């Protein structure tokens, strides 16, 4: 996370200067220092915070270490941006949020997807009422990537993997589009591959206020062409198709106009993602991400946090509170699947 996302993101934000990093493994410390020309790389995070007294600490470690590192940074006088999933449990999230409030420090979680152009543009146009009321959202992922394929040991050991580690991004986006949190969750997590002791197939339905629904289907043992994250938003006046993870398409679309059929050529090739408006049997472009935007979206998130930090009226805990609610939704999915019932939130 540090190498692929956070260091590149920090270096595009003028107000941020990286003063140090921490890494427990000696080989990785030397590699990070030389590769990124870092001023210092400590073995111990506590020593880093005591010596450097940073204004902002980014926690980009596995989830089971988030609580201790967030508390360490907050008590050391730093604001904190924590990677998702925020915490392994809701009580741990509550403890860290309470500490941030008590210290008067900013605490945020890096739900950076919502800062990507394809999702930002769709959310802005929805909020403006252009497509009418959003009433149904479908979200899916398909790939062959069971835990055994994970290169990081902590990921490969996760029993709650797909919904907990990835699904919190999708749930955050769904809630941002609806502008609300779900009222209830119904989930099914069948053990379709007995040799795999994790949630490689997840189907979940979220019931939102005002008679609105979202369905999530994550399949990590599909042999179909990979789809990293697909969404279709059905509104009163149009539908939106949002694709993250690259789009390659060439062909013709058949549309009807004044009783006549027309062939419209369509060509798309982007490595990042694409958002399209679908209506009347045709599709038109809404927004594109030419390249993967994980670091750029994190930089946009960091700029937003700096504005909150400098504003006397900024809500310094809104991001963490929302991440706590999203975590509750994901964990409710596991509860629903285990008990075989709908879980009210």
C-alpha cells in the first residue's frame, strides 16, 4: 500500500512532506529507503513518532494492527489516515474514534474509490437530479483469485476475505450513491469450494430507506473474463454502468430513433475505468479513467483531509464514523450468512 499508493499520492500533494516511514523487516527497510529516497525508515513505529513528531500518520498495514498503530499515532499528537478495512471489529473502531475525539485529532479512513472520476461524476449527476430517483443498484466482481493466489501472507490467511477486505470499498460506494446507510442485510456465503476455507462467493442484498435495493455478488472462483468491479445503477430516467479495472470494447450499438434503427459505432479502451449513461437502448460516455487511479484518488482524499484539518468547522471524524458504519454492514453480512436470516441495522 505504501509503495503503490501512499508514497506516490503524498508526493503529488504540495502541502505534504514525507519525513519517515517504518518497516519491521531489514531487507524492506533498505529497499524502501533507496527506492523512494526517504529521509529515514525506522524499524519501530513508536520510535518514528517519538523522534519525528509528524503532523499526519498514514497506517497502511494489515487490519489486525490498525487499532494499536492508530492509537499510537493519535496519542503522539498526529492526525491519522488509516487504510481500510478500518478495524477488525466495531468495538475496536469505537475505541479508536473515541481516542481521536478525546485527543482532538483528525481520523479518516482511505475509502479512495469515491474520489475516482467515474464515481465522482456519477454521484454529482445523481445529486443534481439528472437521472431521477435511484431505486436499484447491482454490484458485482468476478475473477479467479482464491486466497491461495494471494502473494501477501496475511491476505492468504484471511477467513473473512472477500466481503471484509474488498467489499468495504463496494459498500462505501453503494452508500454514497444512495446517500444513506442500509436498514437491513441479507447475505449468503455458500462454501462452493470445500477446499477453500474463506468467503470466495458472496451474495448480499441491502435494503435501503424509501423502498430501494442494492445487490452485491462477489465471485473469486469464476473462470469467466475478469471484472474487477462492475455496477449498474437503475434510476427513473436512465441507468448508469460503472466499470473499474479496465474496459476494452469495439462494436456497434443498435438504437431506435423516429421508428428507424441505427447502427452507432462504439470503441472504448481505458486501463482505469469508464462510466456510461444508458437510456433508450443506447449508451453514451459519462466519464473515463485512462489509467488506474488508486494513487490519484488517494491524493484527492488527502487534499480533502487537509481542508478539513484547516477548517475550524470541519468534521474531523466523519470519515471514520462512516467507515465504522460500513464495517458494521460488512460484518452484518457474515452474521446473516451464519444465522440464515436477515439482520436489521
